[in-house]
């Protein structure tokens, strides 16, 4: 095979053209191969000189399948890198996008053959494209190829940059929906990425806010999955941190994609289960389990695990409703545990960072320092607004006192000096 040496801007392209032609006509014998290779190269040279880059790319890709099937990975990467570079020479964004799409189409056929090299070429093609939406389309091909080629572990790290990608692409909610769904499905099969997969599932469901009933119906199965995964997870409670953002899982209850389950006879028990875990107590769960154990079994939920999580969630509910402290007796009765198990569950809740508290063994009381609320709805937003308004007014009062002191005494009161 011809060795590709980059000695000028044009020569690599012609070297690739000659390599592809020789590969295509290698079985034709010298009498046939010689003229055919010459004709192919002359045509490529003509397109190159006239800057008809879409036609040139189309010509070079006519035998791309042979390159993908027979060339070594190194030669394949080199050939397709040279072809991809032609995209940057396109006379218009539409031409560039059409050329990139044509190249990507070739790469995503037979993805199980040399998938790593195909991914490398697609990423190079992504970087060559300047059009943000074109980059988004190539990124979708990357995800598709990684899944079909069974090399998803290679693209997992890029999901941490998703916010930056979305900002650059400036795509619609529908397009975001496709990306989030692909990301959550890829990550759920990767060891150690359960919560990260859930974060993208949550973002996927958020894209349905404001949609009509027919569109919401598309999210029904994923909404059920979100509820079941939340209930199953032993360490997923109110929120999960992904990068610089926190996903507030308690918002699930009011999310339209999830809320629709409440009106569906098939999935209403699933919504009721979520409602219990986010707002109810252990007694509510035990009542549900006694009446509808089939739902738990159908979704692979283990009763003992659910009881464990509900005890922690119930303890958080007690702490949230308490005015500073909760007695051991109330905890014992709510969690349905023995007297000597109360402190164990308080310690577990503290370890899970659900609350900050101290135990007064003498008074048999748990003193609550801080507690993460189980829900964050309109009432909590109003409380936050009220608190911020009070804080702002206090700051304004201090400013007025200082200004008044400057005018009346010619200085700042000593008590306010730093």
C-alpha cells in the first residue's frame, strides 16, 4: 500500500486517492488496474484543483468500504483523517455538513469492525466541523457507534463536559432529550456510574416540562424507571451531585413526566410508592406492601431493603417537622424498632448526610442541627424567598445605620468598626 507522506497541502489527498484506487483495482491485473487508477487519480486531481470538495469526498468514499475492511487501523485512520480534513475546505456550511454526514455514514456501517479507530476518526471529524449543530449531529453518531461497537467505556469521560457541549450546540429540548436518554442508557451499564446515569435520566424527564399529553406519553416508561431506581437505591435520597450541579430528586413528584403516572391505572401504584418514599412514613409503606406486594415483586423491589430506606426517610421526615428536637420514643414508634436501635438509626442518618444532630442520652432526645428537606415545593420556595427578603432588609438596615452615623457623628460607630 502507498505510504502517505505529507509534503504539501495537496499531496496527502492525492496519495489517499491513489491508495484507494490501487486497493479498488488490485485484482484487475496491470492492463486494467493501471488505466483505472490513473483515471481515478486524474478525476480526484481535477476536483481538487477546481475546489469541488463535495465531489472529491464523494469520489474518495466510493471505495471506502474496501479501506475499512482491508486497511490496517493505522492506514485507515490516516486515510479517513485526510478525507475528513477536506470538510474544513468546504465553500459553505451546508457543503461541510453534507460532506461530514457522508463520511460519518461510512464509518458507522459495520461498527464492530475496528470500532476504536472509527471513534477516533469521528472525533477528528467533530473537531474539523465549525458548525455547532453539525457537531451535535456527529456527536450523536459517536454515541451510536460506541454502543453498536461495544466500546462505550471510551466515551464515558466526555459526559462530564455535557453542559459545555449543550451550551455550544444551542440545541432544542427535543434534541437534548435524545442526548440525555442515550447518556443515561450508556452510563447505567458502566460500573460505578449508577448515580450519574440517574442524573441524566432526571435531566431527560425535565425536558418534558411544558409538553402536551401525547408527548409526555413518550416518557412514561422512563418515568417508571426513575421511580423504581430511586426506590431501589440504598444511598440515593433527596439530591445527587453531578459536576457542579445538584439534582433534587424530591422534585420527581411534581415533574409532569412522572406526575402523569398518577392518572394511569397501570402505573398509579408506582407513583403512590414514590409519594410514600418522599412524603410518607414507614407505616404508609407497610400498608402499601400489605395491600400490593405484587407491585414490589414485579419491579424487583426487595421488601427488607425498602423498609431500611423508609426508616431513614421517615427519620428525616420527623427531623424536618420537629421544632429542634425529637424524642427517642417518637423515633422508636415511627421507625418501628426496639429502644436500643434508635441511636443506630440516628447514626446511619447522620452518616448518610441526611441530617446533622446530637443525641442527648440523658434526656433520651435527638437535638436536630440541620436537616435536608424531603420535598422542595412551592411552600419551600416561599420560605426561601421570605428568608432572603429578611436577610436583604437586615443588610439595608445596617447600611442605613452606617450612613446615618456618618452624617450625625462624622464617623462609623465603634461597635460596627472592623
